């Protein structure tokens, strides 16, 4: 054995001896958890002499929920209760506090898999209950076979909830729509479900799902010489328990494109919760990558193969973040598919919360302000045509934008209503109607919020 290696062994042996001396001084012992009942809050530890020692949750030193896991190694101080040994000051073997908040990480693979399966069987999608359902509708123009948009309208995501996405297509090579937007429509909820099962984190699952979808689509696009791409903007609605243990709805926005996500407040005011990724923000990088950029508008275009016929064509770049779109994904290009995913809202589903959501394409935003968009939606909600409010709202926003003569007529809007807010929404619409009849401004400052005893989870 060389001298350096010998010194390392000697130092390690000295350290081990010091640790043993500290344990003896403090009276700490090392044991293995034989069993622990989370519901009852107690279990048993087997010490070095195979003696069974009682342990109560009150004696576990932990920053979170106090519990132990079968076969877990722990250190403890031996105490006595009613003449029988029990463990006190239970910690990790190194003396640090026990932290089993992420229990599945500590469990063996088979136990973790079994637990996930049990949770899956017990779980029920709350939004499948009719009175708590999320309703949505997507509308886009031009309304023809070559339209490039697709909508995910309440697809179920096992263990989480529902997802709504506007997939606004671009750079399609064929004559019948956009394969990338349709691909997202078919696959996204499945990707999120798979990633959530592996990570148990909704935000990470949503973010990695866009990355996975982009990777799979790009491989398919290159094999089939497809140029199709799409912008993806929408929200994942999760029913969960908040930090206080109360049931709630959490909303995670997903945005990779130039669309904006807007919610209607309880007073009828628009509030953006996701901003568009415009090409203006990446102008310098686009110019350096070889794009033709209009300095005034910030719009960019690039040359690329036009699909199977392999002719060169120019494609307009709609956003700095985009799924697919092979002409825009050169080595130097700053265009990426990475979606911005954020937890935006946590609702207890009682009065005073947001009433519905709108996702609008960049073409709509180019001719209408957020307030004009919200007014168009609210004014059409009680449709004389007998349409559902969310359908009437989506159509009204697109048609209002079309009447303004936008530069590009590929307009799209998706509306999602929160069914548990039907009564507050109807009260808001009635107040707006009363103001209109009296000649008062429709968007006058709201009165103090009315009390509503309805609780979605009550």
C-alpha cells in the first residue's frame, strides 16, 4: 500500500473512532426501523442487540411531518416509559433531523411503485363531476381545411386534472392544416401524465412534456421533410391540497409562443398571467443568425425547404419560442421550444376569484387591447343565439378582431369557464347590463364583493 493511501485509511479510522466516542458520550445508539404506522403515529426500532424498542412520533426530530420508514437507519437515545424501553431524540445516523417528506425517494423501488399504483386507483378527477366541470371552446379563422390551429379542450391528465391549450400553427408544408399542432393536440396530455408519474411535480411534468414533445416531433418532421410548427399556450388545472391541507385548484400556465393568457377578474377586469414571446425581444440574435428582420415591426423570416417538393421558400417567424418549425431551428438560431411554465393561481373556488380565462393569438393582440378583448367576451357571454357563454366569447373575440382589419387574418381565441363561478359571473353580467341601461360606464369601479357561501369543495 502506498504512503498516501495508507494515510487516508488511518485518517478514516481516526474519524470513525471519534464518532464512536461521541455516540458513547451522548448515549446515542444506531438502530433499524422494523415497522411504523403513519396513521397511529408509532412504531418499533430494532437496536444492535436485536431488541425491539418502541418509538412515538413525538420523539422524532424532523422539520416536516414526523414519520419513519421501514428498514430506515436511525440514531436515538434510549429511554424508558412504564418500565419498557423506548427511543427518544430520534434522528438520522449522522445526527441530522429526519426528513421523510419525500417518502417515495427513501422507499425501495417496488414499494414506491406499489404506493403510486394505490394512489392512482384511489384518485378521482374532480373536474369530471358535472357541476365542477371546466368548459372550454376554441375558435379560429380562416375556417377551412387549410386552417393550422388545433385545441386541447379539457383533456384529462391522470393524477392531476385537465389541460387546455391553443396550438397556433405556422409554416405548414401541406394543404390540409398543420401536422405539428394536431400532433400536440393528440399527445400533450399523455406526455404530462407520463412525466408526472415519474416526477410527481406538476410544474416539472408540464415543462419537460413540451421538451419531450418537441424532440419527438422534430425527429418525425425531419424524416418526413415537414416544416410545420406551432405555438403552444394554455393552462393545466390541478385539484390538490394547499399548504394548510385544504382542497384547492392550482393553475399552471404553459407558454411557448406569441399568444397571451388573460383571466377575467371578479370585477370584469383583464389580467394577463402569461406574456407572449415576441420576436422583437430576440431581434439582435435573429439578425446574427441570418434572419431577415424588419427593424420597425420586429418581424422576421428565414429561408428553408418547403417540404417534400424541396423548393426554397421564406417562412415568417411568429414567435421567439416555437414547437417544431424546422426552418427556424438552425444551429445559430435563438428560437427554442422551451415553454415557460409557472404556477399562476391557487383558488379555493369561492366568490371573489377569477371567472374565466382567454388565450388569444398574436394577431388578435395586434388589433385589440386586453380591455377590448375582455369587453367583447363579456358582452357576448349571454348569447342571443343560444350558444354556451364560453363558445360565444371565443367567437366574439375573433370576429371583433377580424373587423379591425388585422395584417394577418389567422386569428384564434380559446375561452375556458370555471363552472363553480357561474353565479358570480352572472351577477357581473347583470351589473354591466344595468350600467349600460342607465348610461353609466360599463367598467365602472366595482361595489364591495358580495358574500357567496358556495364552496366548490364544501
